[in-house]
C-alpha cells in the first residue's frame, strides 16, 4: 500500500486501541497521543510500547484500567493519562473520616450554595482558616487587579458568588483528593470542564455552572469511599445535580453528563446518539482538547 504525506494541521491527534503490532508507521508519526488498551496488550507489550515510541513529543494514555495494580503499573512505566473502571467506581472498604479542615470547606460550600448566600458568613468561614484564606488571596491576585486586596471580605466581594462557588468546589475536591492518585483529581476537573464547555455549545448554556458541579463532584464517592447518599446528606447540592451524578435519566442535567461519560469510555455509537439529541454542531474532539488543556492548568495551580 502506498502512502502520500500531506501537510494537514491538527491541534491534537489521538490513536485509539493501539497494540505493539500496529502496522501503519506513517500514522504513528503524526499522532500526539497513543491510547493503549491494557486488556488487549500483555504487561510486556505495554512496557515495550512506551520504550519503542516514547520520543519526548508523544503522550501515552492507558485505557481499560480496572484496578489499582494496573494503575500503579501504568504510572511506573510512564503513562501520562488514564481511563477505566478503576476511576468510575469506588471500593467501599472503609469510609474516610471527614477531618476538621475538610469540614470548614464543606461549611463554605454549603453557605455558598444557598439560594441567598451571606457574604459576611462566607468571609468569616474563610477568615477562620489560614490555608483557605491564602488560597482565596492567591486566586484573587491572579486576576491582576489594579488595586490591592485589603481583606478577606474585600476579596469575597471582588470575586462574586458565581466565581466563589467554582473556587470553593475546586478547593474542596483538592482537599479531599490529598493522598489519592492525582488522576482522580484530574478526572474530576476534566469532567467538570468538558461538561461546562459542552453546555456552552448547546441549549444547556444556562445550566453550565450546575453541569460543572456534576462533573467536579462525580468522583467524590471515590475520594471519600462512602456511598453518595451519605455524602450528599452533608453537602448542600441541588437534587438535579445529585440525580445527574447518580446517572438518573430523570435529571435535566443527565443528557450532557451522559455524553461526558460516553466520550470518556469511548462508547462511539452512544456518542452519535447523544450529539444528535443535544444538537451540538461543534467538533466534540476540539471541545475535549480544550477541556484537557484547561484541566492541566487547574491541576497545576491546585498542586502548587
């Protein structure tokens, strides 16, 4: 078979279901991400793929990660991204106790998500926690404001409720993910950004903040190793958001979140149905890549 090289310009190209005996070398040369199916490849082949094709420019995604041993093996070999059942279902061995630091974040989250949040209460909760105060000032200063922030109440008023809700949810997930694989935090944020961007390109734009929250809290049972109902009894989250996280089709938010999960799992037939029903005309891979880039920036910011 003859191949002709063309000057195509792609933002990011991923090669799916890759195995050690993949025959088309010309295609391998132009891709940015190689997705390796851990169920189709032996442990030895998984290792050989990294050694053979790692050139500093390509990223490697481990697909079908089913358990913690496979995840740890993929990390040790140098894989960059991960997908699979391990990140979708928690192992309920022993529920993580919510420590005092996390309780302060939960108090903040609950106050911010009230129908009529109280700025004074929000500021007092933040002021009572040095770590939280530092993180708030850090994000406010990143806005490059012309005037310096004089106090926590001043910072709260500058951000506004909408931005505070995003920030509080992110720092809560960041705290809960401490000691857990970074990929769990990363996947939570990726789902959040992907859902938000999809909403912006569809009739769900007015619901983009709720959908961002669905994605962000979608892994909270994995982080806390507790049933969702137990966790939601402590968090003030709307019924619509809770139902969507539980994949309840009765939730108004379910269709967008279903597309997020279908895309993550590579359910291509379902993805086609999702896109048609949502009438999203934009290129879904471009939206996903944008979400990935934003996620990388956020994770780096949280971990600093």
